[in-house]
């Protein structure tokens, strides 16, 4: 039968009101045995029941083993006469009659096994901490893919006998912690933290609260969780579904990746502006950009695409990457290497255009306007570069982010207005550019795109080829 609202392992529950004589007890045989022991003073019928009980002890053990290895919990049904609730279950001791055994099974949700496998691919190890028996926990962990060959299960008494050193040395091989009490749950969390792991702990009961509070990320169940557990946790899952937690991890990785894209874009373009102005100053050229034009680049050209880059959709490999190390800076070595390609390319296009056009005797205001436009177009190409570290920008995938497409169109229209509308020309010190120069500007500004495309191509060539997908295993009954 499905396990729903059953008594906790090792406890009992009265079925019916205070006059009911039927009681259910679940858990390990040795923990439920006291209320199944019968008195010698019972009636002949009850004595015969006791005799049958003795004769069938091996059968009952076989039933218990069969249910627990399947991930279930054994419940004993006994009859013990009228009960007084205030006296507790001790009143059954010595006069309870065993009526039978049945098993409860709380089957895992179908999506949980897939979520556990997703965690494994993402470098996240899921470990079971359960109040059920070690055999039951191991069986469920095996169904979900948490416990694999060579991994072990440890119960509360075994954990208590372990020193901190023994526990630390076995953490990588322990898949299931069973029959643990609150202090042991917190000890498990701290053991993982001592070796530098980031620990997320899930729970719903009062006993889980200390571990939820101690974990780096405490996750409480919103439907079945107690108020104490919810207060101790940092996150509450409203549907009590482990797969939802995994989806949240994936979303978090996407947000973090998009933030790094924005940092890369802003840092590379800002450094290019500094490089252009510094080069002009050192080489004795007049300023290639007016102050108001630099302000426009920083506020309008960048502003119309920066926030939009945050809205990038998943690239599909977020859960195939290893976890981000604790304390990793936003500007990692990999990002700085990309900056070393992007920044010089933008600076070379912009300053190179300025030098060439100046040497050709073009009027200063037109040169400044063209240089201003080259820098803007470089930034539009560069925002396409920043969308992925390996995937080419030369595809239509940009259409999956309508916010970025809208931002690019808006930025183009505003820049054209600054160049071609007389009222804005006076404010921004611009002049109209001949249309034949517009295409030349686009070609010169695309240098940053081609440099980054070559880098991405080299990176893709160096990546190991994906192995063919394995055949799906045959579903087990």
C-alpha cells in the first residue's frame, strides 16, 4: 500500500477512537517487539496466536527483509483491547495480539532519478539522510541512482562509533546515512564543510532544523515542512520536489553566467576606450572623441544592450559544468584571456580608423564622428561575442533573446539620430557621414568579431568530442 501519513519508524499509532482495539506499529522488528509481546495469562485464543507467532518468526523476518530491500516499511497490526490515550502504548505491553504484517511503500517521483543524474553530471553529489532503516534507505537510494557500486550505507550507531577522521575518510563512499538523530545530521553537514564543500541540506521536520541552519543552503519543504524547519532554512520549496531544487540550481548557474557575460562586455569595451584615448595622448594626436560622445557611448550605446544581455537563455550546458569554486572572482583567468583579444581589437579598429582618416586630410569633425561611430559599431559586434564563450555568433540564435535584438535596433536608431539630425549634431559635435563610409566603418569595426570567432573556433577544436549517447536502460518493474 502507498505510504502516506504513516507513523514514523519505530513508533505506533492507534486506529480509531479510545475504545478501538487495533494498533499499527512500524519500524524495525526489534524496536516494535515490546508491544507485540504477549502475556502468558491471556486467553487460549490469544495463546494459540502467540504460539503461531513464535512458529512464524522466521517468516516474519523474511517479510520484513523482503519489504525493506524493496524500499518499503513494515507495519505490524496488533489487537490489545480498549486503550486509554493518556497511558500511551506501554499499556499494550504483555497483552497485544499480532494480527499481521503489511508493507508501506512511498515510491519516489519519476522525475527524481533524472534529477539525481543531472546533479551527478553537474558535479553535485546527492547523499541520502533518512530516518528509515539502513536497508530501506539503501534500496531507495539505489532506485534513484544515489547509491552506486562500492558505496556504503551507515546508520546512527555506526556513525556514533566513527571518529572525525574516519568519517572524513569515508565521506566519498557513504551514499546513505540512516537512523540519525539531529546532532548527527549537523555533524554530517559540518564534516562536508570542513573539507571545503558547499552543502545544501533538505528537510521538513523539527529535527532537521539544526542541520538546515548550519548548512550553506538550507532547503525546507513548503507543503509538509514544519514552521521551525522553514524558519531555519534559507530556501523553501513550495512543491516539495527534489527536481525543483535541481532546476533552481540550473537557473542560478544561468544567471551567474549571464552576469559574467555583462562583466566581460563592460570591462573589455571600457578598457578599449581608455586605450584609444591614451594612445592619442601619448602619440600627440588631438582627442579622437568629444567628452559628450564618450558619455553617449557609456550611457546609451552600452545601456541599451547591457541589461538585455542578462536576459540570455540557457546555452544547454549549464548542468554539464563543474561547480563554481567558493570565492571565485567574476573576472576569472578565462575572462581576462578573452579581454586580451577583445580590447586590443576594438582599440585597433577605432584608433586605426582615426589615424588613417586624419592622415588623409579629412575634416576633424567628420573624423571624430566616424571614429565615434566605429567605436559604437565595435561594441555592437562585441555584445554578440559575449553571448557565448565557445559558440559562434554567426547564426540566428540571437533571435532567441528578443530583448537584445530590440536593444541593438534601438541603439542603431539612436546613433543614426545623433549623426543625421541637426539639433543633435550641435549637441554631440557630429556631422553627417557619407553612406559609402558607413559600410567601410562596419567592415573596420567587425575586426573584434572575426578575432573572437577565430579564438572560439580554436577552442572548439581543442574540446574533446562528445561520446555517443548510451542506450537507455530497460525500465525495471
